């Protein structure tokens, strides 16, 4: 394992590399406002043991990567997308296997469509189809507005109930309360199909807090998304993707239920894999199944 701080185009990003540099490279891309260490160490280890070179990183304004004063240094989701390419450039990778989670899947879809030469294969986990306006669907659900005809399936009731309560709650009084709220959010995103390890989640969230330069900077990702409404184009972006694509969703996905089937339908030749009992997060009970599927998919 090697940890590197890279600086390309004035953007400092924390990265971590595992495995033999001669092995096929997998770049792990996490979701919005999420640190790279949310890719579980044991899951990463399984990929490395199967003969993959694995790289994970913190998005800008998360974890140990650079934080920005958005008023003075605004950016958009196009910039967050281009950070994926910056990481690849820093490691001298002309192309890589992209494995993307949640909103990271939107980044992966966009890169696969616009820069096909950089993507060997694409794996999208717990994500939504680019162009589906998933954020609008969630906001309508949280505010009780009806969904327009033809919109993506809305989040499950337990997801809506939790985040309606979270939005109305006052800021946490102290660190302990903040960790407890993060655990409760993880419990909802975990789904209802597999046991939830509260102690392990507490250790993870403490780690997230400890390594964050400035936890308040996470909100910049929302500002960046609002700054570029054209990030999700209306044309058939997914139809342009030529990279072999694996789309994964848990049978208990609370945030984006059924979205993976739409992605798989719109990307030519894409494969859909449903993981029994999994919610939105990556549960320890399914590390082996997930890693096995990804290793098979990246054997190209």
C-alpha cells in the first residue's frame, strides 16, 4: 500500500494505491460527499489478492484532499468528473477499469461516454442513469411533491422518512451526536436484508471524522452540482458507451431502487447483477460476491 498526495492543475487529491503496478488497474470512484476509505479495506484486499492494482482517492472537499472556499474558488461537477482523469494521469494510466459507487457512477458513465479510450471496463454500483435527474426525484420525494410521468423510481419510504427527519433536526450538539447521526444514516442506507454491525460502523465514522480536513466543505459538492445543471445532458449519453459495463444493485436498495435496470437497459450489452439482501452500502457479507463479479468483469 502506498499513499500519495497528487497535485494536478492546482488540485491536491489524496490517493492510495494497492497491489502490483504491473497488474490491471482498477480505479475506485466513490459517491458525492464521500471519502475514498468508504471503499472497505477488506473488499479492496480481495481485489488485490485476485491480481488487480487498485487505486482509491478522496474527492476534492472530502477527507484529506484539498478543500475550497467555494465563493472564491467555485467549481462544478464537470471538475469533479475531471478529477477522475487527473488521478489516472498522475499514475500514468492511459486507461483503467472504473468501479464506481452511487453518484460516482454518474461520473463513470460520463467518462465512459466522452472518453471511451480511457475506460477498459465500467462497473456501476448503486447508481442512477446519467440524464435521469435522480436528485430531482429524491427532492420531490422528500418534499412530498408528485413525481412527473416517466421519472425514475423514487426512494423507498424508510429512506424518505429518515432524511425528512434529518433535514428538520438542529445541527448535532457535539461529536458524539454527530457520529450517532452518521450511524443512523448508514443503518438506513444499509437496507433491511443483512445484519448491521453498529460497532464497526462507529469505528468507520470516527475514522471519517478524524481524517477530514474540513467536514463542513462537503456541502460544496451540492453547490457544484447546482452550478452546472447541464451535467446530466438530455441526449442519449448511455447509448454512446462502448466499454463493457457491469451494473450492480442490491435487492434492498433504499435510495435508488430499480435504477440499475434502467442503466443496464440503456448501455449496449451491459450486464445487470442483483445482490441479494444488499442495500445502498457495501456489506461485509457480500464482499466476496462483489469482488468475484468485478474480477471476472475486469478480466479483459
